[in-house]
């Protein structure tokens, strides 16, 4: 519906103000070619003006060729006029101020996507209808800052069964993505806290802490992951780690290092560990690795996870489990902050887990992703560049590293792939400290949304792009 605020004190008649406004919308392509205009009656009712005013504006636009009239149907935007303004209405910007063209790639090995072809969309839509029909009207006005209780109960049950975490729904807080939860954690932990982050690490996490004004330190990863030795050289009292599958290195923190980190946290009251368990559901070899929080008997681990990898990034539902001491701090000072996830979405997800559909979906996706991973790695091993590169961190998650010898650089690998319309990501991109660098050039390869034919075609292009790597053998 068209909305205009009339200047009723102007000498310009209202019909002409409306005519000029609609004309401008057509010039700006905000009214599309062949788009049907609102009926005179509906537009007059919406704008609280007479139908005569709307009729006069429409007739002027019709006379000038901006609209066409179809008997017994209504007024429509004239396409020829629309196309003219699409090409000529906007002034050409100077070359220096033009935005760079967005690169178009045939294949993009990004890591922040899931297999869209196997989305549980049909089940979700069915549950949405059920929830809408069955939900009591009173729930529309009920808001819990921590998230609806049925969902928190289902999350608590899931964590106990699959991640070895014993918790209660009262300790769980649901939020719209890591942005909200990390911001809330910084409030709870206090701005005087200092945070130690993994280096390399997930760029978005690094940027979030910086954006919230938190003091940060970057800890280089040794062979066992997060370095306790380097941590002790900082003033940090909070660490953010992903012990079950570090991004992007793929490293898993062994039990001895986990215990050492827990002991470090126990040395002072204000020390805590944020365990980011972002894709722990997908482990393809060996036994599942229990969450670090399951080893914590002193209330030092804040558990953080989301449904981004297990269902979809656009679902925007994450959650965290607070220790009792921090839960008291939250309830005392920050309970007033409203929950950021729509109640309907929370109830649908709760039903999705309760009915066993989430577990079924996870099991299905584990099989699909494992097959994709195996296919991709086998194709790499049998490729022309396969003998010169090394696959790292493929046991879990939806990405792995391809490490190359030092006779080529990451920049060269990326640029050569780009010429073949393939987007790849260098490990260096995920380092924050300039002094911290990988020993060998490595590429981060996400594979979740690829088909087998995509792998075959992409590798053929990469063979051509990276010819230098295997010709010198």
C-alpha cells in the first residue's frame, strides 16, 4: 500500500501531491513494471482522502503514460516507462565513487552454510501449523527473558543425552545468535574482565568482542590447542575456546589440557571458561567427545551452542548454560533484557526436538556430511595436486584444512583459484595477531553444501589453477 504524508498547508492540491509522489516511486523503481496499483477505494480509505482525489492523481499519471488502465481490472504501472527509468533515471556516479563489482564464483568453499537440499523444511512447516493451532492465545502475551520453558526443557534433555551435560532449564538462556549472547555475557562478567581468544579463530567472534569494547588477548594454538603457557602470560580472566573442534584448525583439546584449563579457572573467583561447542554434533570417527562442561564441578564453564550448523544459520536460535554464580548475577541485574527470539519459533523448535525429529535430522545429516567429506577427500587424494597437500582436521565438523608446502603462498593459491572462479579461504585470514602465522600455507575448505559433481568440477579447475604445485615434483 502507498503511504504519503500530505502537507495540508501547502498550496499544491492533494491530488497533485499524490500524483508527484507516485511518479517519484516509479522513477526510483519502487513501483515495479506491470505492478497493479491499489484500487481508488482502498487507497482513499488508507490515506483518509476522497476517492475523487485518488481518481484525479491516477488520471494525470494515465495521461502522462506512467499508468495504463485495464477495464474491470484496474491501473497498472506502464512497463516501457519503468524500463526507461531503470536505465536512465539514476545519475551516473563518478568512477572513483563506484562500488567495486561483487565477484561471481562458480564454487565457494565457505564454511558458514549447511546442506540446503536436505533442510527439514517440510517437518518445520507442519509443526508450525500445529503450534499455531494448538498454542493458547495467552502465550502471545507471555514473555520469558530466558526463552520459553518448553524449549529450555528440551535443550536440557538433549544436552544430557548427547553432550554429557547435567543442567536445569533455569540455567539456560536462549538468544538470537552469538551476537546477543556474547553481548549479554560481557554485561554479566563485567567490563573490567579481560578475554583470551583463540588465534587463529572465528573472525566473527573476534569482531564481536572488539565491537562490545572488551579487552582481548589472542592466544596462539600449540599442538594441543589453546596454550596454557601463553594464557598465563596475560591478565585474562575469561577464555573463549572451542575444545571439541577448533575453528579453523580442527584441533581437539585433549583431556589433560582441558583439566589444566579448568584448574587455571579454579585459581580465582572471577575466572571462567566460555566453551563454544558450535558444531560438536558432527564427529565422523571415534567416539563422541564429551563437552568440557561435563568435567566442571566448580561452576567455571559457560556452555555456548546454537542450531546454526545442525539446522540452519538463518534460524537464529542459540543458547548458553550459565553456572549458578553467574545465573544469580543475571537474575539480579539483567533479567529485564527481553528475549530476542520469537516465541513461535521457540515453540516450533521445542516440538521439533520433543518429537524426535531433531535427532532424526541430525543422524541423517551425519551420514550425508560424512559421505560428502569422504568423497571430497578421495577426489583430492587422487587429484594432480593431491600428493603435495595434506588434509588436516577432517575427523569432525563441516570443514577441513588443505596444507601445502612452502614453495607456494596462501595468497598465490587464493588468486589462482579466483581466476578459475573459485572462492577459497586462507588460514591466515583467521589470525588476529600479525606475529602469529601458520608454519605452512593452508586453505580452509567448507564442503557442506556441495554435490559430488560440484566436487569433481571444482577439483578439475583447481588442478588447472594450482598446476605449479605438482609440476615441480
